[in-house]
C-alpha cells in the first residue's frame, strides 16, 4: 500500500520518527505564530496595568526578588500537575464501569395515579417532548399545551 504524504488519514500508521519530526515542525510554527501576536498582547497588558504589577512584584528597588521569580511559576506548575493528576486518576478509576443503572419504564396508569391526572392527560404527556402543564389550585394537572401555543397567549 502506497503512502500519500499529502493526506494522512491514520497518523499512527506513520513511522514514529517522522511523526515526531512533524510534531516538532508544527510546534515551531505554533511558536512563531504566538511570537507574532506578542506586540498586541504586550500592548493590551500594558493598558491593563500588568507592567506596573510586574515592577511592583519583581523589580521594586530595581532588584529581582529570586523567591518570587521561582516560587510563583513553581506553584503554578504544581497546581497544574495536581489538577491533571486528579483528572487522570478519576478517568482511570471510573473509565471501565458505568455506575448508572437503567431506569425502568413507568406505565401510563402509574403516571396518572401519581400526578392525580386523567388517563388521557397521562398519555399525552408520554407522547410529547415539551409541554406546559395547566394546574388547578390543588396543584393537580388539568390540561397541557405546547410552549409555542402558550407563547401566543
């Protein structure tokens, strides 16, 4: 079977080295794309006062605080790793089992009895997807209508 490089339908059928090389090329071009957006991002951040916050946090008295320079990015990475780890743990734990049990169908008589409604109203409820119930003062359904008809009222 001949391999067509213009259209890859199964990327995992491609050799691992070629796939990794194209991954690096893609990452490089994404980096270039993001680099081209930096002047606009810098302008927006400057207008929002982030430059002032940077100088107050990091370079007050024209000194770089080494603790903040290392601690804040480290904490951000640790938080991201903790969240990703928790998500992966939950995916591993719950991926193979469906804990939801199927619900039994309820017959029309049961619906009518529980709502205190008539059999015809219970049948209409079972056949419709969206309904607007009209109830009396005792909260017993008397009739129903579709929302399109109710909006015209």
